[in-house]
């Protein structure tokens, strides 16, 4: 597997001025029809041999047309949700996890994000301009250490690519996957995680459904609370004095707001073991054990 400083890491094979035309193969809705969230699993294909990526990287999709300044729209980045061998194991497909972005403009009119609606409305056979790949910070490392993966919403995409790669390479490292969504029905790829968890030991899927579960204090239950609930099982993987081979790599992806809550939960676990919370979290970051991609 490649690591961030590897000269073979594919980067910027297709810059915004020279995108690759890719074909939409499938567009499946992941959330129920009656969910307020329209999230899609969009599979695209490129001509064999023309594109490469690794798990944890992103690609860009730019909507057609010009912005209000007469310039082309910049590509919007989406994490690849497939292993490098391809969504269809053919080396020429990948999946994106796309939520339709809906917002109110300054006049209160409801609008949709250009890139997300382009992808959410895409039909098989449509051609899209794709850029990338980009990203060297959230890569799946070589070391066979346990993984703690923490996602909210569509931030689950890169972790699907990690898990797919680990499965396809029969990599036995333990994985804890923490997933946050508003409701159980909105837990993306839930059936896949259920199968994955029951297929082998050492795979743990934990969820937090903020609009259906409450804390004893009355607040919403978020992914950091699911993490805290597993403190006893996780500390042997988080303790700074654990064997190198047992020390977990921690990845965080999704909403910006989750970062502080997750770091606090990690700090509290350390404090319960007599460590200084801030110093512990800061060491996690500086040692490269904690990688964060939030928006
Ligand atoms: P969402 O559905 O709005 O939220 C997912 C869950 O996170 C909800 O349960 C939400 O709870 C909860 N949440 C809200 N504030 C939180 C906090 N402070 N701490 C912990 N949990 C919190 O998420 P989304 O719209 O899918 O957004 C996902 C984010 O991931 C976006 O910022 C996106 O840009 C980013 N991302 C996307 C991709 C991709 O490839 N598509 C890749 C990487 C990252 P409540 O709403 O009930 O408060």
C-alpha cells in the first residue's frame, strides 16, 4: 500500500483544465425515498488504464457552465468510496457518496448545489468531467495496526474504500467503525457494515442516530458518544504505552463540528487514565496517529 510521501502516489493526473470524461454506470439512492436526505451511490467508469487512485483520495466533478464572474465552476471534491481495484473490481470504476445539497438563497428561495445535483440526477450513460485524484493526508497506512474510523454522514465514503481494500487484500487488522447519522434509516451502507461485521472477528460497527437517540442529559447522541461508550474496549488501542503493533490509527471524516467532540472524548479517556487530555490529543496528532478530514 502507498503512504503519503510515496513518489508513486497518483496525484493530479487530470487537472481542472484537462478533466477526464467519465461515464455514469449506476446511480442508486442510499437513503429511503421518504428521508429528508437524498444521498446517492454513483458509480462511474473511465477508459481502461486512464486513471488510478488509492483509498482515502478524492476526485473532482465540475458542473458545466460559467459562474457569475464568467469563469468555469471549480470542481467539487468527493471522496472515493471504492478500493483502488475498482467498485466493480475491474480497475476502471469508482463510487462516490453524494448528498443533494439544498439551501436557501438570500431571497429565501430554495436552491440546489450544482455539483451535487449534477451527480444525484445523473443517468447511466451520462458523461461527466472528472479531475484528480487529490489527497495525501487520509491514506490507509501500511502498518498492520488496528484502525478506529469515525464518520458523520457522507464522511463514511473514504472508510468504505478502506474496508473494501482490507477485505480484498485479506488484511486481518482489527477495525472499529463509528458512524453517525440523523436516523437509523440514514445510516449509509448499513447492510454492508452489518455483513462485514458478522463475517469475521475484530470488526466492530457502532452507530449514533442523533434524531432518534437522546443522552441522559437530554442532548442528541452523536458519534463521539458512541466512541465514549466503548472507552473500556478502546483504551488498550489508544494508550500511549501500548505495544506499537496494538496502537490504533485514528481517522475522522465528516462534519467540521464533530472534530471537537471527538477530540474531547479521546481526551477524557486519557484523563481517566491519569494523562493530561490536551497533551495526549496533541501527541496523537503530531505522531500521525490521528488524521482528520472535516468540512
Ligand atoms: P449530516 O447528515 O448533516 O450529519 C450527520 C450526523 O452528524 C447527524 O447525525 C448530525 O446530527 C451529526 N452532527 C451534527 N453536528 C455534530 C457534531 N458537532 N458532532 C458530531 N456529530 C454531529 O452530514 P452530511 O450532510 O452528510 O455531512 C457530512 C460532511 O462530510 C459534509 O461536511 C461533507 O462535506 C463531508 N464529507 C463528504 C464526503 C463525500 O465524499 N461526500 C467526503 C468527506 C467528507 P444532527 O443533524 O441531528 O445535529
